[in-house]
């Protein structure tokens, strides 16, 4: 399991000047997060180059989805 793997949704179409192409509002995507940076790609795993962006840029266009499988509740 990749501990840096994230799932996120696009809330706003990124501007062309950001270089973040191919994202659609409401679509879910996969990526990685580490050291305060986010590695994302609209077609994760396709072999195309991913973009490494800051948290502030990520938060402007995307939202992390809750990863329930990583949280355990006591019985």
C-alpha cells in the first residue's frame, strides 16, 4: 500500500496558466501527497507526466476525500 496515495475531487476547473489540464468538475482522481506538496495527474497511471503543486494551489481547485479505511474506531 502506498501511504502517500490520496483521492481527491475537482471543485473548480484549473486555469490554463497552471498547466493542470484534463480535470473535470465533480470527478474523482488519485494522486500522491508528501512534504506539503501534491503530485497529481488527470489520468493517473497512464504514463503521462504528473504535476507537483503546492498545497495552496491544490486547495484552490481540489478537495481531499476522506480515506475511511485508514481510520479505525474502537469496538
